[in-house]
């Protein structure tokens, strides 16, 4: 059987961990937005100057080819701009990392001369975004630990108060 002292320490640890997880989760969320903005800008630049090769793009997991939708736009920041080309089909690739989620859109273009070329495209999601599959569970776990710790701590105070009053 656990002593009252070890139960109190467990409750304090639960509350402390809960606060740490909540602060850490919100901190990661806030820090991930500047990182995703910088990542999107640098990824766009590297695509524009052809510095991202097939070996890097092969690390993405791609969807099936789809017909173009309103959210898909031609990639225009390149020496070989696709601005005046028609998008025939596109696919989206994703590559999760522990902190950020990478997204890459690839489109098949009909060039003005009638040839078909596959190249980058802009989509509805940014190239780099926060990995919410890590951050949200971290915040939820912190809230759960905090609530359990507080409930256990207040129930102990209620029991102590009722015992002290002779009830």
C-alpha cells in the first residue's frame, strides 16, 4: 500500500507533467509556424532553381493521379515556368517528419507546343506545415494529466477536510 506522501508526490508529478506537456505542445505549435513559412519559402526556391532531384522527391508518398481541381495552380517560379500551360492531372505527395509535414504537388502539363511535361505545382496546402499528429495529442495528454492530477489533489483535500470536521 502506498503512503500518503508517495500519493501526494504522484499527484504533484501528474500536475507538473500536465503543465509541461501543455506548454511544450503550444510551444511547438507556435514555433512550427515560422519554421513552416521558412521551409515553404526555401522549398519553393529550391524547386524554382531545380535543386531538388528525383531522389529527394522519391521520399514522398504519393496519391493516385487525379483530374485537376480549383486548388491546383501551375508552378510559376521557375526558368521553365508553367504559367501558360494546361494541367492535365496532378498528384500530391506527403512526407511526415516529427515536427513538420512536407507536401509536394506534381502535375502533368500540356505545353504550348503540345508536349507533355511533369513538374511541380501549387496546391491547397503549403509545402511545409506543422505536424499536428504530434502536437495535438501532446496537448491533449497534458490536459488529461493536469485534470487527473487536480481531481486527485482536490479529492484528497475534500477527504482531509471532511475527516478534520469529524464527519
